[in-house]
C-alpha cells in the first residue's frame, strides 16, 4: 500500500512538472503535494439569534502548494462536497438529516457541484507574530467564484510544509441562501447566520 501511495505521488509530480515545462533553473518554483490523509478542514455553521451552532468536517481530494524562494507563491486545494459530515451530533439520526440537508439544493447542491476549489492568486508577508501570511484567492463553490482574503501561518521544516488558517465567508455570495435573515426578513429567530467558518490544516511534501 505504501509503495502504491508513493507511486501515486510520483505520478502527480510528473504531471505537474510536465504542465510547467520541467523547469529546473535556480530560483524556479518548487511544488508541494498536499497529503489529503494528514490534512483536515473543519467547518462551523451558526444560528443568527441564539448560541447554537453545528460543527463538522469535509475531506480534501487533492491540492498543491507552489513555493519560490522559501515562500508560498501559489497553489490550490479541492474539497469533496459529498464528504460533508456533522460531528457535534455524531451517532444521532439528526446528524444524518443535517448532512443530507447540507448536500441538498437548499445549501450546496452537491449532486450538481460535487467539488469546491480554492486557488491562491496572491500572497503577502506578515511580520510580528505567528501569522506570517495574508492569502488571497478565489473560492469556487456551486459554480460561483468569488475572492477571499484571510490570514495564515505557514512553516517549511525538514522538507515538509505545514499551513493553518481560520476564516469566515458569507455563504450568500455563493447563492447559499437558505434561512438567511438578510434575504428573508420574515424568518425572525429561525434565521441562520450567513457566516460559515473554516479551520484548515494542510500538510504537504515536495515533489
């Protein structure tokens, strides 16, 4: 099994090098392949007028990070929307009901849009604290692409890249409108917050 995984990584690296023209000159980019088994994405959804919330996970399908001069310059990661899982009610029938609702057309229309993708378009160094990057990129969700900017902490040590980030985004920008108090003013206390929080931990190794 280990040999198979290594062969798969080598194949992915070969494809990346082929697409980038087999660049090997000093100063060119290095590519780090995201380890989807060691990387995690956690989500939190909130109610608008009480302190209840739901938390869960979603799996990564693939990703790569481009590094030049020991700093991130680009990359992407992709999410499997079919893997949406609720964890705060795990083991209860309510958890399955919530997962199916999130996958429905009320929320993420997973049957039509089975993946979501974030692509890095710009990075900015941040000084003076554990957060050392400001990441800007595009999130494509439900076939809609919008820009997001958020802080991140990135470290490259012993040939491994570790990146963490916490962010919130307004779901209505991606046409996820269910029970949005901003859009449906008559909902009252039943409104769901438009903000969805993500906590991302990426682990990647070089090609």
